């Protein structure tokens, strides 16, 4: 898709990271079980890992252990996890889903500011950006992602609106004119809480049935995502 397909708008496209932009299930799952086993705890299944991914990392570990989400044990395990998996980020362990690279670059070249917000830590988000060369367009002074934040850098993790509102503030755009793309019910809820439009992708950790009540639109592939974004950004042409 060429840049001319997208008319420049004062609209931001914000992205969740794991399960939306990148396929990182094995990276996160293996690191989680390494932490649990290393602490003498029981390993979890892939399904349990995916279910827990709707929470920020400390709360996710407490969820796996059946503890209250605010229990301090989650903070301790979460820090070990962050130290373990951030260093392992690469194109091989956290590469973009096929077709997204072209879409991201097309949107950036058309002038749409983009940002990433994850319930993982900020260091991980930026490691993913660097590994996939999303900081800027080769040969151009155009940043693909002008803001990249994790749950440890905002007042409250998703589904709270804090992170998304921080993103649009940093990008100097209005929340109501922007779109959040995610793969978890908490992503859709965060967008709604921020007064933002939302698109749910079904190639991540959650089923369409789990996502449908929480998003404005669901898509099954990058072509569908492209069409949904065009309809939101250029409604007069859809």
C-alpha cells in the first residue's frame, strides 16, 4: 500500500504489542515458566499464559499463583521475568506478524503518528521497537513509533485509560480522533475508557467471542485491519 492511500490526519494509531504487533508467545511463555520453576513453583500451560496476558506482568504472576492481583509476590517475580526476557528480544523471538511492516510504514509516511502501549514493561516495548527497526524509516527522518510505553511507566495499566491518554498527550492529538489496535479484552476496555475508537485482532491470544463485546471492530487478518483503519481514518472514502 502506498503512502498516498492515506490522507494525513491529526489522528494517532496506537498499538498493543504482544499478540497484536509481534508474535512473542514462546518468548514470554518460556521466560514465565523459567521464572516459576526457578522459584520452586509449578509451571503453567500455554493456555494459562495467554489468559494471564490480559494483566500487567506483576498481576499476571499473581493470577498464575492464585493470589490477589496486588500481592507483592507478583512484583518480585515480575522483576525477575523482566530481567529475563527483555534481553532475549530479537526479530526471531518477537518478530512482526506478516504484513504489518508494510502497513506501519505506509501509515507513518502518510503522516499518521503511531505509538505503542503494552502491559509489559517499557524496556520490553522499546526492545521490540529496536529489534524490528521501528524507530525510524531507513533513509528518512520519520519515526514509525513516536511513543512507546509500558505499564511501569504510566499511572495504571490497561484496562485503565491512563496509558492511552498519556500517548495521545505526548503525540499532541485528540483521543477521540485516534484508534487503538489490540488483541485483548483489556485493550478494548482501555480504548473505551479513553474515549478512543478500537480495532480488535483475532490473531493474538484471545478468541473473537472474548473480544467482540469490547471492540468497535474485529479483524482476522492484516488486509481486514487495513480496510478497518481506512474506514476509520477516511470515512468519506469507505
